[in-house]
C-alpha cells in the first residue's frame, strides 16, 4: 500500500500558504499579548517592591520611635526612683536625728511601781460606739 502523492499545484500551495500565514499571524498576536502582560507584571512588581521598601522604612521608623520612647521612660523611672530613694534616706536620717535629740533632751523617767502594775495588767481594746442607723 502506498500513499498517494500530494499534488503541488497552485491552489494547494495557496491553501498551505494561507494556513501557515494564519498560524504565523496568530502566533504574532499571542506574542504581542504576552509582551503586554509581561510589561504590566514588571510594572506591578516594581510598584510592589517600592511599597515593600516604604513599609519597611516605616516599620524601622516606628521601631526607633518606640525604642526612644522606652528609653525615655526608663530614664524617667530611674530618675524618679533615685529621687525618692534620696528622699527616703533623708527622711530616715531626720527621724534618727529627732530620736537622738529627744533622747538627749529628755532623760527617760525612772519606772515607778504603778506604771509597772499598769504594764502588767492586760489592756482591753477601746471599742467606739457604732452610730445608729436612721430608718425612715
């Protein structure tokens, strides 16, 4: 069995030329659309990269601001703590000075037998009266 030979006459060649030309034209249109899409994607990628860089810079700025704020608060707290520690030390020193002055000025009275008896007897707590409720 043999295949029949294709006759290469003018109408057959025109048909083959039209088919190949049509396929070439379709390929060119497809390439054009792909190039357009590629350009749009490249532009959007560049925009996204710029946006990412901008956001990264904003995040770094916010982080620096928060670190500066945290450092300022820490310095304020340290100053506050140092000031009140100093005040507490001064207050304790004044208290000790007052105690020493009182001890130097007024000698303690000698204990008497009545005061010893009072100290030995149990002291009952004083209970204050409760005000009456006004019922209307």
